[in-house]
């Protein structure tokens, strides 16, 4: 059985991907910050496959190294899914909150790098592996009040391309999934717990769901070894771009 390591695995896209991969025979290393939710999903999926959990915040380099280095000794990671990330606030640049900026850059960019650095070493030595980076439509276009979040996801887009080039000599596949509107807890975090405002993001449309993104990830990892699906933009039918949305 192959083993997939998933960050941000305790909810949303990460949890949906964990369930789908388990249903398709992947052993799992599930990483996240919420101990109880990680334990719950591990208990659920361990009936089907081997599940290991790792509790850490991707923004903390020492925590990442401390949690993952023993796992890299005991596990062979064929698939890394860099899913952990966040959005905070929708303020224009002049009114932006510095703590929000730090959280997005540290989680979306530096956290992805910290985890990848540990896992890539093993993949390079083995000359095989597959990395999937969860990006965003915000990494393809910038929209008003998206400033730093968009910048962080543009960085993910650039890193995805850079990884694919640098790891090409080692036979490592690198892919990105860039979703549009996905109905998870993402918007609630962005709007500081204002559930009504978060829900209004999806008014008048049927958005994507976490399972939709999980299915794209499964498609990517299930391609023959000579096929690398390098980048996929996934939008709900009602959405044509970050800001062009056909609402009822």
C-alpha cells in the first residue's frame, strides 16, 4: 500500500481527501492542529487502513521538524498533500491587520515549505514521489481586498512550478489544485467567525464541496507513472473567475 501524508487533515478538504484515499487503499499520515478531530478521523479510517497522526502547526518550523522527522524514519511517503492554509480578513491593503498578514504568509507559504523540505529529502533519495499543493483561484488572479491572501497563493503557484522543475531530475511528480468557491469552514475563519457573512459567500449558487477537490486529488495520484497533471483550476459551474459569479 502507498502512504499519503496530508496536512490540515482534521477538517474540510484535508479530511475529505483522507477519507477518499483510505477508501482507495492508501495508508495515511494525518497532520493537523486539532488533536481531538485528528483522533476522531484516525479512529474512523483505521478500520480500513493504517493511520498515523502528527500534531503540529505548519507555521512552526521546530514543531514541523520534531513531528515529522521520526515519521520519515518509520514511513515511506509516496504522496504529500500540502493542504494546510488559511485566509484572514478582507480589508483593503491600507487597513490590513499585521497579524492576519503574518498568519497567511506563515501558513500558506512558509508552512508549505517547512513540511515539503522534510518530506522531499526522502523522495529525492528514493527518486520517486508525488506532491500535490492545494492552491486557489486567488493564486491565478488578484481581486479587491484580497491583497495578501492572493499574494500568498500566487507564491504557492510559483512554488508549485519551481518544485516541478527542481524535482524533475528525480522523477518526482508535482501538481497543484486551484479551487474557486468551496463550501468548507474556510470563509468562517476569513470572516472572524461571522457565520452569516461567511454563508453569504455562497448565496445563490451551488459551490464546490470538499469531496469535489478530494476527487481531483485522487485522479492526480492514480494516473500512470509517466503522467503528471501539473495544474488544475476547479470552479463551480456558476463561477467564471474570482469575481464573476452567476447568482440566482
